[in-house]
């Protein structure tokens, strides 16, 4: 297991609901339950799930933005707890974040140069002003913002969404981290430039041996971009495996539905009618397998007990009673 | 338009305060034998009971009134920024302490407190009056800034700065402060108005340094000399009008800033909006 650069083990996060519950008791929101996830160096791992399923919470737990209710985060196989102060800054040196919205993640009052030079200075990667200039230019070049002299002194509002996201990526790289967590890095970008940013992330993971976690709701882009895919539903992991195998032969009915919901130009006939339904409330999640109220393969056992992990070989596994007891 | 009119008024008074005394060169306290004369070619705004020239006094008074106003607004704004931003950013016990402190100063009746404090001052110089006014007037700004900080600190770029390893004080003063500059400017200008009025009030009550000429102390002596009863309008109208005008100018600039900083109030087309 120690080949994981960054690993989450049995992560659980319960938030306190703002209101609700009887007699003023605030029920917990079970945002994430028993999530285990590992990132390997030079590999892109995707975490896929619909809005509100807890994937951003997993990202923040791994980034130590807030503490887990239970479970632990391991960096290079060693458990870390670093939520504040010097330990938090030291952890930041290893694990960096890319935010979803490039229009909000750059301070409108600072130039591109400032955004890139600060992390270099903080983490002591520069010796002199000339050195700083050189490294900022190199960072801009790595994220393909050329000619660098032009971009260095631009204000964020002078850049497009894609350019801003490239600056944000360069800022994360300036720290020289070993792991990068990208929380929906392209969902706020125009469709036409998404591919460019994804290619860039892929190239960076490849070249500098970064462990990259790509969080998305778009399973098609995950298939294209990631080596491994883990699927999440209502705060629990439901299936994981090598990207191509998982998308070709999904083992869990939810993954199947997710794949069918992606538009496919080659599909001529309308997709089979699927059972309607909404994602469950995380304050009062369904008993047993959380997907059972919407599942086409539902069995009596599904509402009674949470399915254990069923290994399907070649690193693939799923949490599904149908896969555990094939009929 | 508002901001232009306001800036014009302020520029006029600032110029008067800085360059006026040099141009006139007379002593504002110098008495003469032409007491209580109306406006004439010799004394454009007339004279006081003891024959002091009103115009000279107005010009010198601008220095003191505006000096006290700006100095105490600077002190009050520094206090408000420190308390509001630091409390709002850190939250928890620090925020609680600062909030309680702010609330105490908010509910203190400031004029009586200023009077009491000014009464006990060892020497009633311009600077000490400014400090007294600042100490009683910073809380409002601190409260506004704390509320704004609470909203800004949750924005992505603050999270991102924290993620790159920035230290809290650096985040407060380099990431959050620039975003709050319009609010700080607004509260600064409002505090200047408040401080000028407070200084005038103190002087009028005879609690400031009466040996220095300010608009307030002119009103005090006008009142003492029963200017209203004897119909010497030129004695009390100019200082009163100056105070009113400078208040109007500052308020106009404030509205103007608000219109630029708050898009919902924007009526004029701003050619190049900054982010």
C-alpha cells in the first residue's frame, strides 16, 4: 500500500446541519462515509459523482482544510494531522489545491507575477530577484502562457477563464508539491478550452511525477483523462477500477446509469427508460446500500445491510450486493 | 458629477489650509482698533469684537479644523482596520473579545465622553484633541470592516492564498485589505466629517485649546461676544458655513465612491471599471 503518495483511509465527515431535526436537535449531515482513496505518483486518479455526493468534501479532507470526523490521511504512508500553523504550511508544501472557479481564486488586485512569486518566496525556492523572475517565467512557460513577458504583468481581469486557470495551476506548481488535488478544474471553463487545460494537467502529472486527483461529475472526461476512476454516490464509494475497464464494463448499476447519461453521438436509439429519482438526503440517508431506492437491480438485502467491498480482480472492486451474489 | 463637486470643495479647503496662511501672512490673533466692523475692502469678512480679521481667522482655522479631522480619522481608521480585519479574519476568541470591545465603544455616548476626556487632558493641544475624538469614534468603522472581512475571508482567493502557505497577517493586509479599500475610504471620509464636527463642538463648548484659532473656537468667541444679539452675522456665519461646506464635500465624495464601488448604485457610465 505504500506506493501511494497521498492516501485517505476510512474517511468520514459529518457536518452539523444549520437547521432541521426535531426539538431543536441538529442532525448530522453524513457528507462522507468510509471513503478510502489513494493517489500514485505520476498518475491521474479521477473521483466521479454527481453534485452533492461529497466529492469536494473528500478533496478538502485530503487537503486538510478541515479535520475528518474519523479516518486518517496519510502522506507517503505516514498519518498527518495538519490543520493550522506551521504544520499546515509544511503540509501545503506537499499537497496543493486547484480551485473550481478561476474567476474567484485569483485576487483581483494582484498581478500574475505576484500570484506566482509569493509561493516561490514563502517556500524558499528563490535566492534573488533575478532568480524569481526566471522561475516565474519558467512556470508560465510550463502552463503554456507565452510570451511570458506579456502575461507576467497582467491583472487577472485582463485574462480569459482558461488563462486564469492556467495561472492558478502555475501557482500550485510553484510550491513544487508531490500531490495536486483539482476540484472540478474545468467545469467553469468554456467547453472549447477544457481539453487544453486537461491536457496540460496530464502533461504535468506525467513530466514531474505529480500524483493528481481529478474530481469531476463528467465521467466521459474522467475516462479520457484518468488512469483510475473511483465512483462515489451519496457520500460512499461504490466502484473503482482502471478507467477503460470500468467504463467499458461497469459493475455497479449506478455507474451504468452514469455512463448512459453521458451523451454519445454514436447511440442511435433512445436510451432505455431508467427509473426516475433524486439523490437522497444526506441527513437521513437510505438504509443499507444508499442507492437501493433508485436501483434497477434492487434486492431485499440492499435495504438491510451496507454491501461490503467485492473485489473483481485487476484492482477493480465495487460495493454492490448484485456483484457479491451473482444470480 | 457628485464626486467632482465634492473633490472641488475639498480641494478648495485643502488649498486654503495649506497655502492660505502663507499667502495672508497675518497673525489671526492680532487685535486692532477696528472692532466689530462689517465686511469692507480692508477686512473682507469683517472683524471680531477685539478687531481680529475674520478672513484671516477662517484661513488659519481651516488648518486646525481639517488637521484635527484628518489626524483623528487616520487614527480611528487604523484602529478600525486593525480591530475589524484581525477579529473578522481569525474569528473565535479574538473576534469575541474585539466584538465586545467594539460594542462597548459603540454604545458609549461619545459626546459626553469626549467632554469628560477633554476636560482631563493635561494639555489641550490639537493632537490630544484629535486622539480623544479618534478613541471615541473608531468603533463604527471596525464593525463595518469586521462584517466585510467575514464575507471576504470565505472567498476562493483567500483560501488559495492560505493554500500557498501565506501567513495570516500577510493574508489580512495583502489579500483582504485591498478588496476592502472602498469601504475603508468611505468610513475614513465619514470619520473626517465626524471629527471636524466633534472638534467644532468641543471648541464651541470651550473644551479644546482656545488659544489656537479653529472654526469651533471662532464660534465659541462669537457666542461669548453675543454676535447674534448685536447682529454681527459676519462673525458666526463664515465658520459655520465652512463646516457645513466641508461636510457636504466629504459626503459628496463618499456618495461618489459608493456609486463606483457598488455597481447596483452605478448611474454614471464608468469607462474602465477596475475588476
